[in-house]
C-alpha cells in the first residue's frame, strides 16, 4: 500500500502553547486512520493544519507527491482532501440539497449535473427525503450527514472527519459508523477524530494518539489498547475530571 | 432495487428550479401594467413616484447583492451612485459623449473602483468592514467637494440640449421617457439578479455568506468571490447615478456621494428583507412613497418627517421582523412551494 | 512655518483629542459589553449639546452647572435605549444590530431637525471664555477646560471600571457573559448600566463642547466618525486604548491640517483608520 498523505514534524503554537509539536504520521491509501486524544490534545488543530485553515510554524504536509503545506484551504479541497468540522458549519439558510450542490460544483461545471450528483450523495447518506429541508431544520445527526455529503460531493480521495459521532443521540451512532465503513468500501481514505473508544477500536486500521500536542503513539488498535502512555493519558483526564 | 432509489429517481426528475405559476402570472400582469401605465394615467407625480421607487429598488438591490449574497455590509454604497452620476455627467459636459455611453463608462469605473477598494478590504471582517466603507464613502464626498475639474462643491450642470433628446438623454417636454428608462433598467436588473441567485456563482456566494470557512473547505476561493460580489454590486448601482444625473441635470457631491444614500439603500433592503430578491422592491415601495408624500404635504424637505417615520419603522422592523416585510408574505407565494 | 505654529497645532490637537477620547470610551465600553457598535453615538452627543444649550437658553443655566443635569438625562436615555431597543436585538445578526442603531441615529437626527430646526446655535457669554498666550501659543479657556473635564471624567470612568465592585462586574460581563451570569452578575442590568455610562460620557463631552462649538442637528456626524476611528485604533472594547487613540486622532487632524491642507482633515484621520485596520486588524492596543 502506498502513502496517500504524509505529515512530517508538523508544529504550531498559539501564544506559547504548543497545540501541535512535531507530529509525524502517514495515511495509507484505502485505510481508516483513527485519531484519539483527550480534550485539548490538538486533534482539531491537526486537521486545521492539514487543510490549510491554520498556518503551520514548521513541518510538511505531503499529499501523494505534492507538498500542500500552508496552501489555501480551497486549493487543498480541489486536490482531493475533504473535511467536516467539529463545530458544525452548515449553510443554515439553504436546503440540504443546496448545501450539497455547493460541494458538487467543485468538479462539475453544469448545474444540472451537479444537482444530480448531489442527489446521489444525499441518497448515499440516507437523507434523500429531507433534500428540500433547510439545514437549520435538521437534527444534529442529520447535519453531520449533511456535512459529510457536502464534503463527499467534492470527490475527495481523503476525507478528514472531526467527531462524526460527537454530540448526537445514541441511537443514531450505529448508522453513522456504518456510513464511515461504507466510505471505506467505496475506496475513500478516511482520517477520523473520535472520542468513543469502542467505535475507534472497531473501525480503524491504525490509530494516532495525541496528548498535549504531541504524538504519543501511532499503531494498530490492538497495540494502542495496550500502550501505557495512551492508557495514562486517558486515565489522567479521568482523574482530572 | 429498493424504495430509496425510487425516491432518488423521482428527485432527479424534479426541475432544477421551481416556478410558481401564480406568481409568474402576477409578475407578468404587473410588468404589463407598469408599461401601459403612462397611457392610462400620465399624472406627473405618479410617474415621478414610480420612477423613484424603481430607481431605489435597483440601488437597494445593488446593496442587497453584496450583503445578501456575500454577507458584506457596506455603509458607503453611494460611492458607486456618485461615480455613475459624475461619469455620464462629466463626459457629456466636457466631451459631448452621449450619456448612454456615459452609463457604460460609469459601470466600468465603478467596477474598477470596487476592485481597488475590495481587495485591501478583504482582511476586514464585520464591523471593521462596515466602518471602513462608511469612511471611504465620506472620503469620496470630501474629495469631490474639492476637485475643481468636476466643479468642486458647486458640482456639474449638465448643459441643456433640446435638439436631440435621445442622444443627450434629456427629455424636457415629457418625463415619460425617464419613466421607461428606469423601468427597463429595473426589470433588467431584477432579471439578472434572479439569474444570479440560481447560478453557480449565486450558490458559491450564498455559501460564503452563510459560512465562509465551510465554503473554503468546499473549494471556494472566498476572497476572490467576495471581490466579485463587490464588483457586481457596484456595477448595478452606477447606472442609477447616471440616470438620476440626467433626470435632475445637476450633479453635486451632496446629492450623489451622500451618506444618506448609503444608509437609505440599507434601510430599504432591511425593510423589505435582506438576501431576498424581492426585498428591495418591497422596501422601496414602502419607504419611497413616505418621503415623496411628506414632501408634498409638508413642503420643501418635508421637515424631515419622512426620516422620522423611516427611523421608527426600521427600528420596529429590526425588533419584530428582522427578516423583513417579505417574510409576512405566505411562503407559497415566494418560492419552492412544493416542499413539505 | 515657525515652531510655534506646530506647537500650537499639537496642543489644539491634544485638547480636541481628549474630547474624542471620552466620546470613544463610551462607544468602546458599549461595544466591549455586547459587541454592538452604537451608530447613533454622534447623535447622542448632539442631544447632549442641545440639552446643554436649552438649559442655558430656557433657564439661564451655564454649561458648567448643567453638566450633572445633562448626565442624568442622557443616562436615562441610555437605559431607555437599552430597555426598549437594544435588549431585543442582542441575539440578532450584526446587520440587524447595525441597522437598529442606524435607525435610531436617523430618528434622533430627524427629530432634532424637526423640533430644533437645522439652525446653528451658540451659547453666548458662558462663564468660561477667552484665551491666553504662552510663548506665542494661544490656548482658549473653554477648550482647555473642556479637555480637563473630559480627562477627569475619563479617570473617573477608569477608576470606576477597575476599582469598584460594580465596575469589576461590568468588566466580567464584558469578558465572558455566561461566566459572569453563573457568578450571579445579571448581564441585562450590566448592559443597561453600560448604556447609561456610555451616554454619560457623551453627556460630559457634549456639555463641554457646547461652550465653544456650534450646536446643530448634524454636529454629531464627524465626532462619531472620529469615535469609530478611535475605537478601532484603540481596539474595540479597550477603554484605555481609546484615550491614546483619541489623542492621536486629535493630533493627526490638527497637524495634518496644518502641514498639508486643512480641508482634507477628515481624510487624514480616515487614512489612519484604514492603515491601522488593514495592517493590524486588532487595533494598536487591542487583544486579538
């Protein structure tokens, strides 16, 4: 398997706090990579650095053979990296369909073609009957699917998902997990931030564990579950809480 | 296959845009009525009033395109009205270039100025952008008040030409021509904005307005499109300045580059409904008659009674109907009535 | 051009700047509390000037004695404004907030034109008048007095915000509304207080200005523009920043007018704004 994404020594600090320091990892084509870590570990910052929303102080992000470090977010999207946001960012005053069409327009020049593609993706995320609902009228779980659909519409090779199951009601979690697995089946490489340990252990091929902005482990789920540093990091947060 | 794909198939067969038959018929009748109106009752005041309504609807639409489509709030939109007025007026006065071509020059200069202003302002967000546009708008007024080439504070008097009304775009005997000119611009502008709303550009701009970060994660170059929206907005505004100049034949910094115009277009849009293409028409149809009638009843500038009413109405709208009067109209008459 | 002329310009600039600073401080305080820019701020200043004028015209009360009355009037107006308008648009979009305060500005100015007519008025023979000369530099007593009073009011404001319990509560609300609510600080009352203080600032500035400035319905326009610039320069929400920014603007205005061309005074100040916000969007002293 070849590397789709390589991240080398990626670092960023905000006013003296090292949100990310020297993060190195790679993502293989076709795999699901889980990213775990306690709150404030730097997971979302890592996504922002990879997708160009935050400029890095040091390090490189390489997509296939192309250096995409610190280039504009829209260019990164056009190169085939899609993402969702932890704090959802739907186009609230527009319908689900309109939201997804915006994504589809990246690759499609014709509005009608883009519309049809958007509909297929909405069908893929199981929301077809909600297509004319305004984004603000959808539930949190549905909005997560909306963001996923919107990102998928840009034809990503790599999809970064920030807490797909975070904040949604328990019953909708299995459906969302199933959706992630369906993505993998469709040949999309996925990097997912996840708080639910059971889910992440089940679906990931490999896991990147962060704590206080540093990489503490990068291994298979089995090895991760036995890694003392990871266990400490998590127990540490339980103590603090 | 299963049920879901049937729904998908049905969805794909839906038209891209819905047209509400009833509203299309109503629009058709209204447009026809407006074209025939001068033949039915050519009262000078009524024509003047309608003309002012059309003109302000277009001016507000210009503002609305910027705010409603890309989320940038301008408090200095009179800049482009003034540029339009001065462009046609100056080139006609100095070089006898027909104002019709002057309109095009005005549009071009406005687009260029919008580009010059728009690019450095991209870094500014929210209030910083709004206040910057307010100050730039006033700066234009200050500069034109002191620029001898364009008559400084006295302004430009467009030379009277009675021989070739169409070439000079001056109609002294009968104001009906002005009515038709504004009506045509009004219809064209609204048709173009309606198209914009449904175009790829429109989708991208509305995405930026609602959530600019998400938009850029979907491959939209946010800065570029913000400048494009600013330029389009400026190009809509400029011809109104030119037509106004030909109508009153006096162009001075106080009646063109006035902060009052910048604020008025904002008030009209908010009154009608920001981000809705009918908003400016509705807002203009409510506010403009107030000032025209108060001018009749109270004389002169109407002792600013119109402004008192404007101000109070706007505050009430902000408190009770922030989405504007358009939100009072039942949804079925607006768009996408087939839904739900 | 002699050095005296330049010193004269700098001193006039500083004197005017202190007035801008107090006006800006009120604007900044309101913004810091609820992220609302009061676009009617200049018109509130105009109302304060008219209030001072009418106290003198109708009752013969000199501006230096009517200050407390004007403060009370304006503070009440502030609370009213908050209660009837601002409170209801706190959760609206920025556009609606801008529009509401603009609507207020339009209403106030139009009412002033209606009731007071657009005439220019002056207070004749106030107690404080005349000027004195130091080394060829002329300083007007009213200007000097106005600046001192504004500076004094500014210091009082600063002490209130930093040293008193209520002031600390105000600051807490300004920094984190929810956290302050949890600590038992009612944000709604704090907002009302913010408006009362904000308009008291313009009340003081307005009273003092009317000692030597024309009073007319549009008088507030340029002052409010300068206040916006001062607030942006000083950093939105920073009261201390507005003091320094106000003085900078006063100096830029008068020295720029002296060195280049006085008829473009406004533009120098605007140019400063644009340079600052484009190069350093958080203002000179603002936290990001």
